[in-house]
C-alpha cells in the first residue's frame, strides 16, 4: 500500500488480530484499491500530493479508509435491490484536493466526468459544463 497502513485498516474495521490475519490479503487488496480510487478521484498522482503538501493529508487517508470499510461491509455486487453508496462525507473530504486539469498535469480525454455537490456532470478541460446529470 502507498499510504494506508494495515493497522489503520484493522482499526477502521474493528478487527481483532485473528480476523485481520485471516483476511490479510483481502484487506491489502481493499487498501490498495481505495488508495488508487482516492488518487483517481482527486486526479492527482501520489508524487504530486507529496510535492504539494509534503505528506498525505489526513482527509485523503480518512477517505481511503471509508472506501475500505464500504468494500469490506458490502462485498457483494450492487443491484437495484441492494444499493449501497459511499457516504456523502467522502465528497466533502476529497473536494478540496480535486483537480480539473491544467498545464502541470494534462488530462485526457478532453471531457472529464465529475461528481460534485450538485450531481454528475461532464466538463471540458476549460471547466465549462457540457452535460448535466439529468441529460444522461
């Protein structure tokens, strides 16, 4: 894992040593996937986060742990009868770190899918809204 620790995951899930040992590989998988998800959502590579902040901000760690907990508690695929969403707090934790693009970190494709407080939108690299949620 890049910035989460196994002890943080174990504490977040309130697992004892035996449970954590039994599910070690699965927990590492969830941790790595959560870290990658957070970095994808903020559209920043880890080296950029470290360069800008000098460390991984606690909010990014907390957001990653929320994703780990969600993955652990809801292992089955979601269906229309079994929908489970990541808490709204995830958006609040990540929003200050999100990038829409720029010269330093060019993004492809030109259209970006962005979830914000008002719903899902496609935006161009210059930040103009192209399609809002009710249009997809």
